[in-house]
């Protein structure tokens, strides 16, 4: 058997091939990240056909095209976490960091650890990961836009936020599209303001709320000389929020379509909906690569840090927050939802709170318990059964 390690980069990949004894049988050579380079690599690998294991470090997105080409030609490929290669590199007594050395380390790790070949469902998982991460970024952008709306209001009409339970209610947003500053609201004809509120709130608000808005406008301490800037900012930000909400809805519909292609039971767990479940499936990927729950917990970055040396042991422990931030975020959201939909986990959360744990620590404990359930369901490919 031969072991081919490929150090992935944006423009040029570096390749090394070792034999079963760890000796170099093909010295490091460069492969350009284009069709000519890939064809050249396939030609070089042809002499090892059926006897070669290939390892790629998952560097950004630059490994995807090469992985696609190699797997289509039937080569077994293991996609390796860069953290594993970094840890293995530390075994080398000489401190060296070059593309050639890295490619050899990848091949040596492949020979030593014998990692499983990447699951053939990876292309579907990668599509799901692309969509869920894109949705995550859209939601972040929407959150940023909403925070900027609140900043505009804090400057020109700070009292407005107290007039609605949520500034971004449909009725409030429709109102802000018409007026932003106290002077604009004060200049509104009361009956027109009442009719506008009644229409956009579908009868929920009327004269009483219109009068409250005008009273607040007349007594506001907002900055008047920012009126023109605030009007432009508010108009653009509201349009941006509307667009982002529509885009999030479109992406979620696409996510549900891809999820339908994957045999999964993760959404049978109370508190995990289709979108959160998709993020968990996408970030975990092939669960068989985690032979213990503790390894998945570490990959999610919800394991506790430990500092112990000699007779000293630190007692301040925090989440390591290594691994996938997207997985950690999805898990955190699922844990929060489970407090409403899963009585068993809610009882566990309440127990932690009764022990004096703050909300974040208690919810982190729920995350770990929830991840244990996800781990079992994904490994055994069966629906979750409440006990």
C-alpha cells in the first residue's frame, strides 16, 4: 500500500507519496489547481492504482475540486481535520513548516492513523453545509441591520422603543417606513396615524396607541439635526431587513429539499427542527469518524478546558470553543428550544440552576446532553424514542 499526502493551497497543491515503511517513493511535486494540474496528478497516481490511499487536509474550500476529481476516478480519499495534522506535526523534533514537509506529514499521518475514507454522501452533506452556513451569515446580517435601526432610533427618537413590545413588529416597521423622527410623528394628523396603525396591525392598535406615540414625540429628546440622515438610513435598513428575511426563507426552503435526500432521524428529537437539524447534520458530517461521544463533544467545542500541572489544578473551567462554531451555534439554539419542547431536558436545566449554575453554564450542560442524543441517533440511524 502507498500513502499519498496532499498539502492543499489556493493556487498550487504539494504532493508526496510514501510506501508502507514510511519511505518516500515519490518526492514532493507541485500540482496546479486547474484541469492541467489535476490531469498531471492522475497520471502520476496511475502507477499506484488500487494500492494507494490519499489524504487531503481540509483547508478552506480549496480541497473540494481536487476531492471531486479524485473520487470520480475511484480513488479512496480521506479528508483530514487540520487540527489533527497540526498535532501530529508536533511529534517532529525539528520545527519545520513548508508545503513539502506538510505534505509528508499528511502522508505519514495517513499511514500511521489509517483514517476512514470520507463518506460517499459527502457531496450532499457539503451542499447542506453550504446552505446552512449561508443562512447563518444571512441571519447575522439581519441582526446587524436590526441593531443599526435601534442605533438610529436611539439618536433621533429614543422614546420610540418603549412604545412597542418589539420595534420590528409588522405594525412598527410599517410605521417607521412612514416616519422616523419625533417631528414627523408629531406632524401626523391623529386620525391618519390611528387609521395607519389600525390597518398595519390588523386592528390590534388604534387611537390609544396613536395618542401615546404623539405624546412621546412631543416630549422626545432626540437629536433634531440628524433628521435627514436618519430618514435615509431607516429607509435603506428596513428595505435591507425585508430582503434578508425573504432570502432566509428561500434558503430554508432549499435546505428542506436537501434534507429530504438524506436518511436522517435527527428531527425526531424534541427541540430540533428541520433547519437546526440540517445545521447539525451538515457540521457533524460522517458521525462514524467520531468513535466516542467525547470526540464529538470536543469537535463541537463544548468540552471544558483543563489546566493542571504538578500540584496545581485550575478550578476555573470554560468551554474550549474549538472545532466548528456553526455546530456550536446550532447546538445552542437546539438546547434553548428543547427547554420549551422537551420536559426531560427542562427538568435537567432546572436542576442545574437549582445547584447555583448561571443560565449559560446550565444551557451548556443541556447542550452536551442533547449532543449525546444526536450522537446515538446518527450512529444507529433510528428515530428518537422518549422514555
